């Protein structure tokens, strides 16, 4: 099945859908010069969705039993529900970033579980560790999406809920994160009924093992919340602090003060700054990967 829909402005699919990609080894999504392809679980069944951006439009092609649902979801995935303002506050440099990135939209999957599972894996470990664990989890316990290419479906929560702890240990995931994943997976049906609202954030934060950082990731990717600021991230406060003040080290409290003038659009500003490539100089050696699976 195929359709083409108009967009209100340019859409950069790579930057818009970046929150759905958990490392270059993520088998559930592929990004290339020809567009973006991703596997989806829908109410009608699995689907593969391929998106290609044109001049003010996006062509969407879908395969599998869930094709209709996938095509219906495509506009929201491409930021169709996002309505970015012309300017972001009074800071000229931020507004310049905004002008130079008109295709960055806040995507909306309407599927909290898709982001919640990999977000839990990314808690309090290095990015490389988390991405490796997610890639292995998908390849071992999910299945390929229908259609061309080698794209996988996101893991089925019912499968994850039934896994014993040692299945996660083999992937390098310790008990705390494993138990959180199994716990939220058992509540997938109720989590799946959440919609974009302040209540959704409250419900997510009430889940054992799910804090502000994980909640913000889900609110951004699943519900397109332009104000869901990432808190508790190891790098982001330093990047934001460096951008505004030239400081090597910062913290969540100071970052929130710096972002306060952009209330309502703080997550968008955060993403623009992080995506700008501006970084404080690196200090110290990179932390080596652990191997929990061998412990």
C-alpha cells in the first residue's frame, strides 16, 4: 500500500525520527539517502513502513497486515501534529538554529512501549552498552517485519514479560533494568492507552524503575511533547551549559534555568542545541564497556 501526504513545511526525516533510533545497530529502523524504514506493531498486525520526503510532501509505502494502520500513523511520525512557532523566545542564536533546521519536527508514534523498552535499557549505563543490549534483545526475541529489507519489529511486550531474568543477563542487562522491563511489559495494554497529556507523564513516572529521564524520552517520541526536557542525562546539561555560557560542566538545575525562557518549547530547544554539534572539550578517557553477561 502507498500514499502521499502534504506537509506544512519541509521535513527532515532523519532528525525528526532520530528519537526512534537507538544506535546505528538498531534493527527496528534504517535511515539512508532514500528515506527511513521502520518496523511497526499495529492493532491489525505487523507492518513495515518506508518514508521518503519530497518537496512539501512525504511518500509512505507499507507492507504487511498492519499496512493501513502504518499509513494512518505516518503523518504523526513525520511531525504532522507538531506546530513549531516561528521563533523560540528572544535568544538570537537559538532562533538562528531554528531557522536553519526547519525540517526538525517532534515525531509522534502514539506507542509509548516502543520507546519505553529501549529507554529503560539506556538507564545509568553507557550508550554503547545500551544499544548493544537492545540490538541483541530485538534480534533474539522479536521477528523480521514484513516486506523488503532486514528490518525487525520492536519486541512484543508479551514476550518480554514472560522472559526469565537470566535471559536478560545473557544480554548484559542486570536485574534492576531487567525487572523494570518485565514489569512495564506486563502493563503494556494500559500504557498503550495513554495519550498526549500531563497525565501520561504522571502515569509513566509512577511506574517502578521509570524516572524523569525515561519519561521525557517517551513523552518526546510517543507524544511529540516539545517541552519534555531530558533530565538526568550525563551529557546534555554540559552541552546546553556550554552553548549558553561556555562552561565545561553544568547540571540539571542550571540547565533548567537556562531553558526557562523557552517554556513550552524547551525540548525542541534542547534537541536543536544537541543536534548543532556544539560540545565542551572532552576530558578524561572514555569509560570502557562492561560485560554483565560474564559476571
